[in-house]
C-alpha cells in the first residue's frame, strides 16, 4: 500500500508543498517478547538520507512503543484501544547517513508468569 503525504519540501514558493509518495522503508517482527522487558522490534541503520512519515506498530497485547534515534528517546506512545500505535510525522523526520532508528516495545502482563507476545513495526517514508 502506498500512502500519499503532503511534504514541506519543494513547492512553488507560495508556501504550498508537493505531494510525495511514501514507501515502506522497513518492517520487522519481534516474537516471544517477555513482559516488563524493553525489547527492540526494529533497528534501521540509515544509508544516505531518509524522511520518515509514519511508524506503525501493533501487537498481540497492549504495550508502550518508543522511538529512538541514535539511542536518544524521541517519542513514546501506548497502544490502544485496538493494540495499534501510530507515530505520524506531518513534517517528516529527517534521518542522516550513519544514524540509527530503533523502535522498542514493553508490555505488561498482570497475571504473572512468563506470558509472551508478538509485535511488529513498519516504517514508511521517502529518500
């Protein structure tokens, strides 16, 4: 699926942006994630320059998703009410050559035990 976003890049000088198609840049799955442990779902080393427009996260359990750039936390969202968390960037998140984008998850299971869950993440944007 291709998403179309409005970007602040380009335009005709009157403040209007150009329509830029967003592509899937990366996707990953983390399986058997233990509760109460911050776990990496996706690591994306940047080659060149990319602009991230959306990070979609979902899983089998309610969770907290965190986005890191070069080990620095930049945003946190909790999933719900449908176990999804979507990070949307109206002005795309610009990442430069050599930087690393990480998406991490932590979930909690109140009944104790070793209940594990699966989570996935998709990064959309353009180069």
